[in-house]
C-alpha cells in the first residue's frame, strides 16, 4: 500500500484542522501551503477548482427513476454478477462496523451497496445510495471519484473531501479492471463516518476488487465456452464458407480453417488472432465493423446473432467463398463434415460440456511453461491434447517429440530417452544416437504411459528435470537441454506411488498441473461428430466416392460404451469404410462382433413403438420395485403370469 493511497502518517489524521485551513486558503486566494496535503489530494482539489465544483455541497445528480436505474444496472450486469459473492459477504462482514460497501460504475454512479444497517440508513441523507453519481465533477474529491480518475486505489479522510458537507466521512476505494483487456469496469468503495478510519478498509477494498476481477474472468470464460458449444455445428459443417465467431464485445473467439482462404479470396484483410477486436456494437446494439475499411469489406448480411435461451450471447459471421472459386460438388455429400486441417485446439472435435471444459482448462495450462500431467483412459486422445498445448504454448517454435514408455525394455527405453554413444551396449547404433530428450530441446517432450517407466530409470529422468542436462548412455559429459514436458498416463499415479511402483519426487515434479481428458462414454453427442470427422478424412485420403454414414449408424454408435474410446471408434469406422461398397453405410456394414453386442438395440429399432413403450414401462417398474416381481405386477395392474410372458417377449432378464 503506497503512501499516496493510504492515510498513514498524513496530516489528514494527525492535524485535520491544518488540512481544513489549507482548503480554505486554496478557495480564497488560489494558493495552497506547501506539504500540507498529500499530492494525490492536492491534484484532485486543483481539478475540482478548475471544474468549478461547489465547495459547500456535493451535487450527486440524483434524478434517476427506478426504470432508469434498472436500465443502467442491465448495462453493467456482468460487473454486478461478478460482485454478487463479495457484496453478499459485505452484509455480514461489515455489520456493526459502522461502514458500508459500494459497487460503482466507471462513470462514478453507485450500482449497489451493502453493510452496516445503521450506516446504510445514514447514507440516505448523504446520497451514498444506488443511482447517485460520485465522480469528481459532481461530488468533488472523494475516494470513489478520485480512484476512478487516477485509476488507482485511494483513501480520503474527513477534511480531505473537497465538498464541505461530506467532510464527516472517510472512504477507501479501489478500481476494478477487466483482467483480459485491463479496461476500467468500475470501483469498489468502503465508506463510514470519520471515526471508522482503519488501514484495513483500503486493504479490504483492494482485496474485494481483485476478487471481483477473478469472478469476472471466470464469468467471461464460461460465456465463451457457452458460445463455442452453441455454434460447434457451424464449424463442423461449414463446407467452403469462412466462419468467424465473436463475443458480445465484438472480439474474435474462433475462426474455422477456411476463414483465411475466404477472406483472402474476397480481398479482406483482418487479423484473425483470437480476442482481436473486429466488431463493435453501436448504441442500438447493432454490429458495425471496427473501421471504415472493414465496413466496406464485410457485408452485414453475413453476420447473425447467436441466441441461447432467448438471450444473445455473441455474433457469428458466415462468409461464402466467391462463386468462381467455389469447389462444391454438384451432388454434395450430406452428413459428412469437411475434414479438419486445423492446428492447435481447433483440431479437437467435440461439443459436450465435459470435453469443452477439458479444452478450456488445457488452453489455460498451455501458456504456463511448467510440466503437465494428462490423465485419462487409453484412446481418449491425450496426445492430441498434448500437441495442441505445444502448438499454442511457449515452446511452439521447437519440435514436438513423442515417446511411449510402455512396451519397451529397460535398455531400449533408456536409449530412446537419453540416446547413446557408439559401442555403449550390444546392438548400439554405429556412430551413436541422439535421444528423444535432446531432440525435444527448445520444444516439447511428450511421454505417453509414463507410469510404465521402469523404477530404476525414474531417478535418472528426475535429474534431467532438476538439472536441465543429460548424459547419453555410455557418456560422462553432460549436455544442456531445455524442453517443456507433457506426460500422460492411464494409471492412478498417486496409487502407484503408494504401492512403491512410482517415485513420489518424480510424481510431484511432473504433475505441477494435471488435466483429465474425459472418456468418450461421458461425451454425450460427440460420438457422431467424431465419426463423421474420421469418415471425412478417409474420404479425402482414399476415395472420391459420395459415401456417407446413415443416421441409423450414427444412432447406434452413440449408444455404444466405447471402452477403447476414440481409438476404438476410429478402428471401427475405418473397417466399415473399406468393407462397404455402398454409398450409404448402414448397421450391416459394421463389424459383426460390434453388431452382436447391440443385437437387442437393433431389434428395438425395428420394433413396434407401442411395444417399445411397454418394455420401457416394465423396466422402469422393476427398477422402482427393486426387482420384486410381485410388486411390479401390482404396480402395472397385471397378473404375475402375464408379467412373465412379457419379460420373455421383450427379452428382459428376471432380476
């Protein structure tokens, strides 16, 4: 806390009458005695004199109707939402303290207040209430207006206030900024009568402002996740169109792989860096491009609002490729989205909540130059996540080097990791070999199945991480290395440590940050997207035919449990692709062992809808009655013998 912002040691506390006299001298002859008040207060008083603020009465411009105040609160709903927890806590924290807390807009208008009930009532007499404007031009020097003016925390006590009628108060305010863009969002203020002066009031205001900024960051990230999830279909089925997604602030959130090509074909030059401001909203809430040049280039008909549950959450621009350059087939293939050639996180396909959450966490972790441990079942795509994190992380200019620690003997794994010199062991390569660690120097080393690294190799690898140097097998001269480590495992490493199969010190070294990639069975709705994406890649690589996956196939794939996750799905789609000559693949084109596991499902698909409904009712009743068939028969109002007949008819096993 700086001398300028706090009151510690100031004349305002030790010699209040001297401060009052200095203010009177400034107002009467325009001069201020040297070293009488803090420089932050002196500068504010000079601004008040220049702005001709009334030195007797702070004018708060309280002319708002309830509807007008509600309108202003709607404009700042994100700030209010981010501050809900802090304001709720203030009601308890400041009770009987003689102080109250204010949430304020960037212009100085109070949005909300909470705190000591007696002080809240007293605040009404001084217009320290929602709707009042406390900027310096209206209310003179005060913590709210002065903090907003200088963009820094400040405490104002008693006679330091420019307007005489508020000199009984002391207040402490800190500004709130957008954590991403650093723009001013508002301020948090704590006010009380001058006898409530404490250093902790300013510390509390600063701490509260920082917490609101943290809540605001989480709110914005959740909004962007929702925006991405609501528009995923436009990215997976965009064809030759360029697709750009913007948040409500007009900042780019995502662009598809065709965007660069389409914009270039139309002669439009736009920086497609994520969160770059491209669109702006005018006072009527209508999209306008950021510059006149962009206005001439972007057709407003390409831009449409993104609506979620009746509320607009962003903008989507779908820009068609000029007709002369379009390569669309005369009979376009339906159901198959174009294969993604994206890099980074754009190559990850999915729209389910668990998947989008994992992607968002990975994006945050990617920027941190520390080891990451990816956890997840076999086949969930941990290497894809690792590659995306490399391509958008601090080591992206270096190589991405991958090594699977499973299935290799101890000596082979040591050679692959550390490299070796000629003659280091029987079978050593002539001339020696560079290891994967050296190859990853300046880039990222991805160690898959690190839980299978032999126990006696683990301290050697730990030393590499600690010392940033290695020795090749058969060599004593150390070599400096600098790489980003991303490790992956399908094991519970904490349990492996407890059972003595993995070193605790290495575990804590590699797991500075952990991320769990969800299994496919938990990603509701993603199976169809992944299947079509895999199928599209196969079409591009091996065939120009108009093949497609039928809806029955996609529905059947969604019902499978996928113990082998994405790898199992990829193998199944590949087998069906090569084994079928038909234009539309049906369940009959899938492997027989897969169909056998879903025979009852296929029978249900062909069954009478009434039979299906009756089967579902019986299954639900059995579950509700805990398997007691006598009670099930009573619940369904049928004879027990009839129930047995229906169990046999529908293939329902007796509990």
